């Protein structure tokens, strides 16, 4: 019965089996917190739904089917001196950020870490990373030295 519920939430049987296994694992971990074990069926169903919702929110679609291959966009090469000047101005602006924001921006955009990985490296929550990076990007947008770039 639970597998049928999981199947109705997913696209195929193997995803449903994975979803059910994850929900059952979460139920096992929370076993001591469940007050009424007679309502276990409802608890597992809620775990199924919550887990599937979390998976859906985290999904990333970066490939799309199409009839023809898109033409690559040709980006005109800029003046190397201008590019170096922009690079130097960006680093000066980043160096003016507070140390914590600077670390988060460097990890996120120069080291290409995800928000979760950045949070783990710095020992903070993902929400802290999101808010600090948002504030740092706002400061960079307002930086007068980077004004001509916009």
C-alpha cells in the first residue's frame, strides 16, 4: 500500500522504491519521537510526501530536448587590458567586503562550491550563506569602482 502511494508520487517504479526506502529510514530514525505507533501508516505517508516535495524542490533541470542543435553564441573577444582591469577592480571590491562575506563569495563563485558545501566548509547554516552572499552581492553592485561595468 505504501509503495502504491510512493508510485503515485513519482515517475517510475525504481524512484518510488527509493522514495519509500527513504521515508521508512526517516521513520526509523524518528521512532522515539512518534507518540502513537498505531498512527504509523499516516506518519510514513506524510514522510513520503515531505521527502518527495523536498526532492522536487531540489531538482535541477539543465538539459532540454529540442529538434535542432542550437547555434553556439559567438561572444566577441574583448580587449585583454580591459578584461584585466575589470578583474583587478572586482578583486579590490571583494577585498573591501567583510571577511566573512568575502570568504562566502570566494567559495561560492570562485571555488564554485554549492551553498551547502560553503556552509559545511565555514561551519554555518545554509540560510546564513544565502543571506550573507546576497548582502555581499548587493555591496558589490553598489561599489562605485564597478559602476562602469554595469
